[in-house]
C-alpha cells in the first residue's frame, strides 16, 4: 500500500488548479444509462472512484473507458440496445455512489438489481430516501439477499418530499423522473452545485429539468433522451483543500478553475480565520496569515459549510490562536481524523457532534493513517505544517477523491512524496 511522506517546510507558493469534480462525474457517468448511443464526458478526474463507476457500467455491458495520452481526461460511454441492469456487491461495497445507477436503470430499462451499500467509516448512510422517491414514481421495490430490486413498466411522475436533504437521493430521483410519464416535483431537494451540474447534463440529453440549485426541482418526463458531450465542472472540495494548504502554511497560492460561488462558506471561514482570499479571473487566491485565528464551524447542506471540508478545516484550526468549536451536522461519525491529528500534537476534545479544538502553535510529524477520504486530506494538510516527518498511510482513501494531491502540492514547493508499498 502506498504512503505519503511529508516534511513541513514553510509557506506554499505559486499556482495550481482544480481538476473535474468527483461528485459531479459519478452521477453524470451513471446518467449515461438513460440514453442509448455514445456519450463523451470531458474534464473527468483520474480517480479510483471514477474507475469504479466505469467498471460498474462495463459490468452492465456498456463500453465505458477512459481515453489515454492527451485525452486522458475524456471518458466515453457507449450504451447499447441491451444492458444487464445489475450492480453487484463487489463493486458497491467499494463505492457507495454505485447506487446512483438505480434511478437510471429502473427508468430506462424497467428493472434494477443493486446491492445495498451498507454503512461506511463516516456513518450508517441508509438509502431509504432514494427508495421512497422511486416508489413515489411507481417503482416496485423489494429488498432481498442484500440487494434492492426495483421494477416499473414506466415510471409515473409524482411529488417526492424528502424527509431530509440527500445529495445522491435527489440525483437518483431526478434521473429517474426524466423518463417518467408526466411531471415530478422534488421537494426538500439538495442544492449542491453537483445537482445543478447533473441537471445541466440531463437537459443537454433532452430532459426538462427546472429549479435545480433550489430546494424544489421540477422534471417533466420525456419519452427518450440522447447521448451528450459534456465537460464537468471543477471540484470545489479539491479546490477548498488546496486553499487550506495555502492557509495552513502561511503561503500564497492561486487555485485556477476554482469557482468562488461554489465555495462561499469556505471562503468566508478562511477570511474569518485571517486569510486573504480573493476571486481572480482565473480562480481563487488564498494568502495565509502568520498565525490562523480560531473560528467556529457548523457543517450544513449546501449552501452551508460543506461536511466534505470539515476535516481539512479541523487540521487548519488545530494550529490556530485560540479555541474553535466544530459541529458536524451531516454524518454521525465523521471525526475519525481527530485521534490521528492528536498523534501529531493537536488538542481536540469530541463530545457527540461537537469538537472543541484548542489551537497549538506547533504540530509535530508522526506516522498516521485515515479511514476515509477527507480525513486523509486533513492529515496531509497537518503534515505540511508539522515539524519533522509525517507518514500518511492507506493512501488509497486519498486516491479515491484527489488526483495526485502530492504532485499538486509539490508543484507549490511542499516537501512531499509518495512511496510505493
Ligand atoms: N441519509 C439518510 N437516508 C437516505 C440518504 C441519506 O438517512 O436515503 C442521510 C445520510 O446518512 C447522511 C445525510 O442523510 O447523514 C446526508 O447524506 P447524503 O445522502 O446527502 O450523502 P450522499 O449523497 O451519500 C454525497 C457525497 C458525499 C458528501 C455528502 C454530503 C457523492 C457521491 N457523495 O453523499 O461526498 O459528503 O453528499 O454532502 O456525491 C466525499 O466526497 O468525501 C463524500 C463523502
């Protein structure tokens, strides 16, 4: 297993860029099942999770591949006249987002058999809302042998009111509704930029989706959809992580492609913490102060502060002057990085959904490991600030969502390398 070795060496400086958004690419790749023919997706990040989604599509009989050479950010998916509408446990257990094929399969192919994802490191993460939404559109759902079996001759539009806000649940129902007969209204919908991006792609395919980005999305079903050629938006979480790398080292970094409107709360918190953050024509620049100030953070669905940036901000605030309070409102177990940050000298007390972070002037390098993607990123960030050597193992978590993070950080002057294990 690969590891990443970092030796803190002061301020990062220069320019880097945000790759395509993982959490936009995954539903968009799944949406290809809605239309027969050859789809072309551009700016698709080179991530383990994207490879898993391509594998899911291949197992269904689609010709799904990443091109090579200069076209390595292009994925082509050819959907033929037949698919095997099944996502097996072996793949779903490695990536929960595989469940995004459920909506498209039942809408276009009348049947889906998808393994139940089960819990994961950050929480139980049930999919009851996805199922409730599909049932509201007329799908018959059965749970057998760990699989969800969904059937419908043709889905019918209906009103879906989510009990809580769910990103992939909104995406699944939105995709399913594009081919349903009549109008679907999704109430209490997720408002994330990735939901808006999926709606853009569906509309390019010929769907009629309005309201994405607000909490009410309306979809007027059509009979067929056509393949698309689409370039995916930049990854706001990767961009945010790179901004924190500038902040924690007291550096000066321009993250090209980063979209300020996608990161409003993150930018606001970085400013409150004493960073100078500016929107520039090419992206976002962050200049870190000599010492970060403590700030309080509460995660919330978009447009609130993203849970996917909580671990990274915790690393930053571990080095702040003063005490910060971080409240995690989305996932019940997303503080797995706390014990590892403590190994680097951070002073963090957790009680329930709240972490009290008493900032320390110094962190010290240590061997650490993480159990999820964003937790791994937070350890890399802490390593940039720490004195001495930090070895982050289980880097496969990082590779699920960051394309060669160490390469981008090295380009900014960090002393960081990957060792093959
Ligand atoms: N929930 C339910 N029932 C459901 C669906 C969700 O109880 O049917 C609960 C979850 O357990 C959680 C909350 O609702 O407590 C929100 O979960 P949501 O469904 O919004 O999460 P998700 O769609 O599974 C996406 C991202 C995550 C990100 C969350 C929250 C993708 C592929 N994944 O997950 O990304 O943390 O939204 O913003 O879009 C990551 O990239 O590191 C990552 C985990």
